[in-house]
C-alpha cells in the first residue's frame, strides 16, 4: 500500500501538466512590500473547479499570493508584483486589463466577516447593481435570493432581509459575505482564512458550503487549519518563508510530502 | 514552551513575594498614588465646574433683565388731524406722522398739574423715542382708530425701564407726627410742621457734615505730606472746605441745605410730593415734584416723610424722575412684558429699541456662505488626500500646511480677506458674503482634518469588501467609505461652524463692525454678526447696553450649545461598531 502510494506520488510528480489548461497560472511571481521580499518565484497552477488550499506558517506569503490573484495588493502603495499570473490565459497584470472587471470575476471572502453596515439585501445586491447584472427590480431580487440560497443563508434570513448585515452572527455574516461574492457570478472565489473568526459549528457549515460551491466555482482557500485543508481541498500548496515549497494533491501533501519542511509543518514540528 | 521553561528557572528569591512588609508597603503606596491621582482629577474638574458655573450664572444674571421690557399702558387719544383724511390709506404716511404730541398729551393726562417746562421735559423723556411705534402700527393696520382713544403700551426709555427693573433706590417712608402746612401747591414752597418732625433728619445731616469734614482733613494731611508746591493750593482749599463743614456741624440747630451727595428727603403731602432742599427742625422748604391738590393743613399721620436712600448724584434716575415713575407705578400704568423687540429689531442707539435680529440674520447669512463653501471643498479635499493622493513630498507638504493653517491666528485670515476679497476682488465691505469667505478660510482646515480623521476611522475591511465585489476605488469611496464617515464629518463641520459663529477678529478687519440698523436681507448688504454685536454693545457706556450685551451673549451661547448638542446627537445616533 505504502509502496503503491509512493509510486503514485512519483508518477504525479513527473506527470506533465493536465491537457486541460489550468484556470489560474502563476509563473515566477515575486512580491515586494517596500524592501521586504514577501513572495519568491512562485509558480503554480490552479485547476478549474474544486478547492485548492494554501497552507503554511504565519507570514509565509500565502495570503499575499492569494491577494495577487485578484490584484487586491494594488491597494497597498508599497507593494510591487512581478512575474506573470494568467486567468484563462489572460494576463491579469496586463496594463490594459480593467482591474474592476477582474475583481468581478474573482470574488473574495476575507478573514474577518466584513458585511457592509447596510441591510442584508443591500449587501448582496450591491455587486450586481454596480455591474448592471440585473435589468429590473425583480431580477435583482431573484439574484439576491438565489445567492443567499446558494450560500445556505436564505432560510435563516428570509424574513429579515431589511435588517443590518452586521446584526447577524459571525458565521451568518461570513456566509453573507460568500453570498455577496457569488452574487456577481465570479469564476473564482478566493477565501482568506474564512473560518478563523468562527466557532467550530459555523466552520463546519462553511466547509459544507465550500463542498457545494466547488461544483461550480474554482475556490482558493488560505487556511491555518491543516484539518480544514485536508477536509475541503483537492489540491494543497505549502508555503514557507515566501517560497512555494510543495504543491500537489491534498492526500499526497499530507500523507507523503516530498519536502522535509512540509513534513515538519504538517506534523506540527514548527509553525 | 521555551517561555514556561525560562519562567520556572527564576530563582525563588527573585519571585515577587506578596507577604513581606516591603511588598505590602509597595501595595499601599500604589493605592495611595492611585487615590492621589483621582483626587487631582476631581480637583481639576471641580475648579473647571466652578469657573463655568460662575461664568454662566453671571451672564444669566446680567442678561435676564434684558429679556423683559416695561411699557406704559396709557389711554392715548389720537387726534383727528394726525393724518390728513386723504392719506389714511397710506401706511407710510401714518407711520411717518408726528406722534410726539400725542404721547406727550397722554402722559400729561396721566400726571396732571405739571406746569414747569423742565418737569414736563423730564416726564416726556421717560418715554422712548420709539414709544409710539406700536401705536403707529396699530393705526396703520386700522386707520379708523384716528380720532378715537386707544389704550396702548408706550415703550419706556432705557433709564425708566432700568428703574423698574430694580436699578433705582431703596425708598422708605414714615408718617409725619405734627400738623403740616404747605405754603403752596406748585413751584417752591415751604412746609411748616407743628412738631419737630425733621429734627432726626437734621441731626443725621449734621453728623454727615462732621464726617465729611473729618475726611477732608485727613485728605488734606495726606496731600500735605507730599509737600509739593503745586499741591499747596489744593491743600488750602480742602482745609477751608473742611472748616466750613465743621462750622455747619458745630451749629446743630441751624437750617441746612440738602444736596445731591446726600440721600434725598421728600414730603408726600396732599397727594403731591415735595423735594426738600432746606431743612430745619420743624420747617422745610423745597421744590414741588408732583403738584399738591390743595394748600390745606395735613393732620398728623396724613402726610409722610419719604427718603430715597441712594444719593441723587449716585443714580441714573433723578428725584423728579423717580417721583414720576413711582406715581405711574401707583397708577397701575406700568406694563411688564417679554421683550419681543429684542428679537425683531436691528441695532439702535437707544438701548430699549436695540435688538439682535440684524446680527442674527448677519450670522445666519455669513454661516450659510461658510458652510456652502467649506463642506464640499473640505470634504472633497479630505477624500482626495485620504483616498486618492499618492504619498509623496508634495502631499506631505500640503498636509503639514493644512495643519499649520488650523493654527494661524484668526486675525490673519481677516487681513487676508481685507487684502484679497475687498481690495483685490473689490467685493462689498461689511457684507456677509465676504465674512463667509473669510470664515470659510478659517474653518476649512478644521473640516479637512476632521473629515480625514473620520475617513481614516472607517475600517479598511469595508473598502476591501467593496473592492472585492468589483467596485472601483471611486465607487468604494462614495458608496461605502464616505457615507460611513459622514457622521464624523458632520460632527467636525458643526464644531467648525460653531467656531465660525463665535469668531470676531477676522470680521472686524473686513468691516463687519459697523453700526447697522437695518436687518440685512442679502449676502451683499452691510451686516454685522452676533459676536461683533456683543463687542459693539459691550463698548457702549449706557448701563442698559450692558444688559443687552449679556443677553446677546446668552443668545449666542444658546446657539453654540445647540450646535454642539447637534454634533453630539449626530455622533451618538450614527455611531456604529464594526
């Protein structure tokens, strides 16, 4: 069994890239925050649909890389990104690319639930409205309802869509943020430690939700919880000190890592 | 792990031992220091509170009388020839008519028997020059009143008004014992009494003379000690005066004259009032202030000796005026009412006619210009600096200079306004427009700083959330960050406006300090503002204006408190947690 597994591992490692082009391709991505070299030569492919998890100790650059995918790092004045990232073979750092369009395609869910201090309805409706996705009020209501339903929140809030988004519990707020992200029909959803501020029950609910959403979206999740990565993801990338150490199918990373650092991290020897 | 290991390796002796005397002393010292600190805070708070309470109590005490006004409620007969019959439809002609004879006659009718011109003049001076304004308005509204007798309040002059507000003199009265015989009913008369009714007054008077003589001697001695030659004459004069007083003091039974430096003595007899000018034990001579009804003898107890305790020289209302005012009060003609005029009239040289409407309108117009300029410019500048400006030397320089501007003395902005808006752009002097522009310069830095702080206080997670769903930077700012910062911006703006409302110095420079009677109606008319009005009034010598000053301060304070209250209310109402 063990032999077979290691063989599989070898086979996977040498196997060429799948014929179907990856959804997101990063080639030699370097990120500097001022003088700090935060991310070094990261090259990784993120396949379409399914969940990919980024793990690694704090400050290893996994969140930085995540924020490169929707160019959220642009908002940090000192941040400088080099290298190439493509989504569906389009270079997202192309000067002609409209970053707003990019972010509409690449939704994001943040570590701390951050609903707008507006009504639940407005929270979800904001994205479709600014992108002109709804032609009428009924359209918009339809989008809000379906987004909330897909985020598994609709039943809990259907009677109080006018209440403030901040009045919900932490787990509900995070699902509201997910509903807000999927309301603009993105291809990719980036989740930056989405469960770190939540209790285990809310976490389980979100993980379950990710399982449902991966059917239709490419999900990239940064997490500190290795159990979570193991539970929800098909592929896992391990970052350490700004380097992408190892990337591969989740099972292989956890059961049979190739790199000593990965081995040490997942067995809890540091971090 | 390593932390635990290292902490357990501290030798036992170095661990804090809570049972030793030194440790307990340390704890006691800490408690004492905390108690001391609390006490300092409480003392500071108490001192502040005392200052504030004293200040406000003093302003209220001085300002409250100005909100009341006294009028004489008299029957005025409006003569048929006041306005020619063909002009009775013309309100301006009615208002322009000469009401002085009308009001004078009404007053003379209330106190009959005044013959001397000077007494008549004193009587008519009790009324304000604007006494008949109310009457004129009534007639203008209803011209059929011409030829009829109307009961109407006539505004009293400031001095008469002040007298009724208690700035008069304590009045005491005691019945005469003997039978008093007046020698006439008007003019200068003598009154003889069958008893020595005036002996006590004469003794008191003589004693005063003795005291004054002694005081003059002391003064002369003091001057003499300086020994200067120039003072020799003065010393001699003082000594002569002292000797003369001494002489009068030494002859107790000799008749004495009263003067304005002594309390006034009056005799109320036969329905009239006589001011005593010369006094002996059983006879007085004096001037009739209010005519006597007859020359008949007044039996014991039917006449009174009246004393106005404050010497005539030390009060605003002369004996004659006091006599008139007391008589009018006895007649029930004095009407006390809320001083609406204070809020409806512009400035005036006559305190009883002066109001703050002009200053209030001026302040309102000025603040409107300030707000209309400051809010958009200030908020947009703050949004640009906080959200869009690239961080470089230029923006740093701008930022530092905005902070510097907030600290520039306001008079400098006034000079700038004078040089720029008046001299260069040729805008009208004293106009709310220019005042508003100058105050806008003054308040702009405050608003920019407050707005930037409010924008900065919006958590970045909100911006990230907006950007995350594909909002552009501008959409994120205008849809999310700015609305959330608005309560803070409003608070800063209101506090800046309150600052502008209370600002005086820069407005002096651009000529908003003029005496302006008309209530301004546009942004380019000459106007003044509340604090400048206060400054102007505080400078005037009339005591009535001192009350007006305090009253205007109260009005200003009410507005300032209301604005600050609104700021607090906004902050509380829109305060949110993320």
